[in-house]
C-alpha cells in the first residue's frame, strides 16, 4: 500500500525558515503497527526518533519544538 498523506502544514517564518509537518498513514503491519510511517522529526540536518502517541500530541509537540528551537509561534 502506498503511504496516504493525512496531514500537511507548511509555513514560512520571517521569510527565512520553512516549517513543515507531514503525516502519512501506512497499512498496518509488523513494521508499522500504528499505521504511521517512521515517526521522526528533522531539526536542521538531524533526523531524530519520535515516540508517537497521537496525532494531536504530535502537532502539539511539533509546535512546542518550533517555539523552543526558533523562538516563533505558528
């Protein structure tokens, strides 16, 4: 099954930063038991694992990280 995009938001902040969140739904399998593709985040050039709990929590954590890392709110 091809990944299905279920949420996408993209912002340009201060005409300098591109902030983007994409959530893809996968067919549930042994590899993707929650049906989501490889929960992780990118900060600068780093890809970090993310302990997925729920879509609402993911978005909340994402917005918190933006404030912490860039000092801006979206």
